[in-house]
C-alpha cells in the first residue's frame, strides 16, 4: 500500500486511540442462530452466494507465468485457472469432456497441455482438444471444436483472480465488485508476490463462523491471551466499509510509539495488521510481519460443516535457508493459533447452536464489521435474519 494511504489509515486509528474508543456500529444486532443450522437458509446461501456470483480464486501471483495453472474447488465447482498463451487468465471446469475425469490437481506449470489421467485425452491451455490417443476412429463424426473444455468466465484485476460460477455468467468487473477498494487493492501489486505455503482443512462449523473470527479484534485479549495478544491489541480497531466488503486496521503493541515520530516514518510493518473482508467468503489478512494470508471459507455438505483453504504469500521469494525456516515457523504458528483457538471456538459455538436451546447471538457495537457482514448477507440473500421483538426468527 502507498505510504500516504498508510499514514491516512494510521492517523484515523490514532484518533480512535486518543479518544479511548474504537469504530462503533450504530446499534447492536440480535442475530438469529437459525442461519447456522437451517437447511433452507443453507441452500439459499449455496445457490445465491456460491452459484450465482463470481468468487475469488486467488491472487495474480498464483499464476506468474504463461502455462501456470491452479486447480481449485470454488464451493462445489472444480475449476482450473490458467495463464493462457496471450497472458490472460482463463478458467475451465476441471473435467475431461470424454468421461468427466479431473484433469489437474494442485498447481504448477501445465507444460502447455492438460492430459486426462483416465484415457489420456489432451487439451491445450486454451481449452482446445488436441488428441484422443488410441481411439482409432471411435469418435469420428464428433466435432472436435465442440469437445473443448467447458469455459467459465474469468477476470483478473487489482491483484485478484475471479471466476464466474457458470458458462452463462456475464463478464466480471473486478473494480465494480470491490466497490471502491480497487485502487487500494491494486497498490499492493500482488502480481509480483510469491506463494510460500498453503493449507486446507475441514471443520464441524457453519462456513460463516470461521469468516466471522476475522471481522473483529474484541476477542484477542481473551482468546489469544498467550499468543496473538502479545503483539496485537483488542482496541482500537479501525473498520471501514466499501459495498458489502471493507477493511480493518488492528493496533500492534508498538504502534503508539509511532505517534512520537514524524509521519514520514509511519508504516504498517511492525505496527499494524491490515485485513480485507472480501464478500462473501474471503479474508485477505496482511499482518505486521509483511506477509499476506488468503483465507477462503466454503460451505460443506451440510450447514454444520465447512472447508477452509489458506495461502501464504511474500512480496519476494526468501533468499536464504534462514529466511525460509523463519517463514515455515510463522506459517506453523499462525495455523496453530487459528486452528486450536479460533476454529476450535467456532466448532464449540456450532455445537451449542445445534442444541436448539441457543436462539440468538448478540453482536456488539464494537463489532461493526461483523454486523456489516450479516447485513450484507441479508441483502444478498433477500432475507432478514435479525431477532424480531426479542424472539429469534428467520424472516423471509
């Protein structure tokens, strides 16, 4: 991020600190817990949020060179995202047109072709069918142009790669989706970063619960008392919103010392954690250590299950074994804290909600991003999930 923008955000953060407050929502929100267990609501989420709108597949640096691909599950849709011959990003259903086998796993250079493991049908990185080995005329009469990979809309912008959920989906306007955050996101220049690690896990919790843990700092002093709280404060937290998403700035313990220095020396690094809320299911966290974390939360097969993928990036490749070892330990530490503290809490919350005896949750005014997130979900889904007159209700 540009230094001038860092100074502006830090200035607003320090204004909150000097006033001994944090960003507040206009009012508390009594949230029905039915949204974490109700099958009808879950089906509406999957259809509306994950099958009718573009989703973030990764950062531009996930595909640094022509022929590089990334095989991902966007919700329940298997997708190959690839840097094509003209340098643009294209996306295809990860399914051979012959019998539907997956063509690729993980990531890497495609060597300009994808080869099906089942019958060795071969496709180029633009999705065209190149060959059907040992077929001996078995597919004569089948138009090869009609047997290319099924293409999905894809777009790259502001350092992000987005994919549409169906071939019929319209063009993707990345700046429009970011609703005013595009220039700020682009300033990070994610096209030149490098991946240093990735993890994936499944959890017995509704997919929104892992997302929620990144929307507020209120829990840090208690839940992370012996870990994250040694470096990051629960308050103040600056929260600002752009459309359904937004960004937040968390205060590092050393941040107040910046106020004793000239603003020309102010920087997030070592002093503040920046987090982006990218609706509906992605968190882009940029801790004060200088790396970036992309957290993607997906629904599981039922309301009480979810899948979370995490990727870690650096502005440049580590140049020494000592650096690589440091970042390996940093990834292990981050995953240990999030999994054993944050996500363990979310599984416990899910269990309590599924008891049927816990009808509502209270979102405080000091959790404005949490409230904004659920307001945005309600608008996208065309429902209200607030408690009505003191009763938990799922209101259509």
